[in-house]
């Protein structure tokens, strides 16, 4: 880490591989860019919540290539302290706690970024599921979203190159 700190990035993925952008006007009555999954990148490591808190080399998650990379600021927290904060945060984001509406990857990303930079991630990512469900046809999509919850609530970085923590 330099004296200026390390950049904190939000990697944004589309869980539908473009289908949300194509079909959202018909299904929701409005255009949405994607169904978002987010991961937080600092120091070349990407952290995300699926089957618990996961880590891997940035951009090598099971979600393909990021739709976009958003620079969110800088952290001055040293890596060893970041690991302690992450361990504490991991206690609040256990695999059985995953909920597509109230405790998903975007909520985790927001909590981690707030610890690192003092500010959460943009609401458009955190509150997307609630926004979709509040649309006139959103309730009809609830069964599809529940299937996604089961699929993405169990995603791990296993099988991908993982960054090892010191002492492991």
C-alpha cells in the first residue's frame, strides 16, 4: 500500500448475461441494465458474498467478466487490519444468511466498502431487488428471483485461483 492508500473498486456483474436489458421493458414496464452482482476489489483481491464471504483474484469470479468497474475511493487501512475487519464482517454474512432481497452480495459489498472508505456503494445496486419487486409485474418474478437466490447464495470461489490469507 502506498502512502496515498489503495484504491477500492466495485466490480459489477450482470447475472442475466444481457437478458435483463432485453426483456425488462416487457416484464417490468421499465428498462434495467442488468441484475447486479457486485464484488469489492482492493489490493488485487476481489471479495464477494455467496456461499459465505469469498475471495479470489480480481475478475476471476464465477460471474464472468464485469459489466463495469466503479472506482469508489481509497482505503488507508493496512492489509492485516482489513483482514480482521473482514473476519468480523464474515460473521454477519454466513451462507445461511443469504437472502436475495435483504442480505445479498450487494449488501455485503456496501458494508465492506463502508468499512474501507466510510461510504456505502450506490443505492442502485443495494436496493435493486426491492425496486424490481415493487414494480407492477415484480411479484410475478418472485419465483424466478427465488431460484436465483438458491443458485447464487451458494456460489463460492472454489475452483478459481484463490488468494491465500497470511498464516493459512
